[in-house]
């Protein structure tokens, strides 16, 4: 401390300083934990694609996080940020019991966290201590001061993780060639603009339909039909919020048979029409 003070020099200009960038502020912060495989996978299905950031900290139990067409190994101690509208699911969990901490929030501009896209990070001790501070504040009585402290500490954590990303995060891991869930995601992506049924995937992957359904349910924890429907709904939600495509074009791009079928299914699954969802 004493040496640092001695090294401070007189400023060349008393009216020009450091700190002209405008840091974004995280808002609407939520913390929750997932302790079982079933809850983790089912909640991923129900929550679907959305406009919030999802920061995951693996406290216990290795697994894989599937983000769009990527399958990222996620080990205890590691951190992963899922960006708004990124389709995600979880598989290959080492145990039915786990401990994954999630922090979801909103933040503008979203480009601020682009460096963390699709990267699993090994946090430094500094980041871990900030995480502990965030948890401590979360357990305090709700107040305006608690809210301000949460926002401030979460921003510090995100800045620290960006620094960790620069120092420790490596290139994307090599994708396992035999990962069934990743293969389904890839095929669904490659067939965007077409209505894909289970028979199409079974033929492409070399399985009978019944065998593919069994294998997929064992891996993903949900039925293949539900997963495919969720994939299409996710795709449609992202297109509605991030593009100016017409409802008919969104229906086609997301793989629904017709605009009418799309509107009916979308309303049933989300409780909102595509047009109303776009305006939310």
C-alpha cells in the first residue's frame, strides 16, 4: 500500500481523468440452485429461450451444457454464461444429484458480455470471492441498499470473469463425434426452414424411430418429440424478438408446417400469440 501511494504522480491535467466508459448495470437479478438431474433438465425445457442472461456455477457434478450446436463439458468449479436467446439443454450428468448455482439477470448493451459467449471459464480466486460476496448479499433482508449492492457486486463479478476469460479460457473443446444430443441439434439447425419429424432424424442417424426415442430420452431426460417442439419454439421466440421477419417467415424458418399451425402451437406452448409475444 505504502509503495503504491509513493508511485502516484501529479496529473498532467486536473480535468482529464480515467473512466469515460459507461458500464452497464445488471438488473432484475435472481439466484437459484438446481440439485437434481430431473429438475435441471425439465426446467430447461419449460423456461425455453428468453431475453435474460444465465450465469451458471458448477458447485458439484460434471455434465455437458448444450448451447445451440455446441456441447461444452462443464466441470465442478467452472463458470458458464448463457446469452439471451441461446437455446440450451443439459446432458451426460455424472450423477442424478448435483449442485449448480444459477444467477439470471438483464443487462444492456448485450455486447458487453460477448467475450464470454460459448466459453467455459475456470474462475480465479478473486472471482470466487466475489461470488461468495454476491451470495452473502442475496441472503440479506430485501431493501433498496441490498438491490444496489447486488447490482454492484454482480457487475464486479462479470468484469472479473471477463478478465479470467482473457487469462485462462482456452479454445472451444473438441466436440465428441458420437454425442446424440449434439447430432440432433446439428440436424435441426441444418434443416431450418423445413418441417423435421422424428423419422427424418432417425434415417439421418441410422436408427429406427423407436430406438432413437429411447436413446434420446435416456440421454436428455425428456422425450425427443418434446425436445424438437421446444427447439422450434425457441427458434421462433428468438426470431420474433431479434428480427423483423413476418410471422409467416418466422413459421417457415422455425420449421412449422404453416403460419396457422405455428400460431396455434405457439399460443398453446407460451400462452401468447406470436404477434403479441413480439410486442412484449
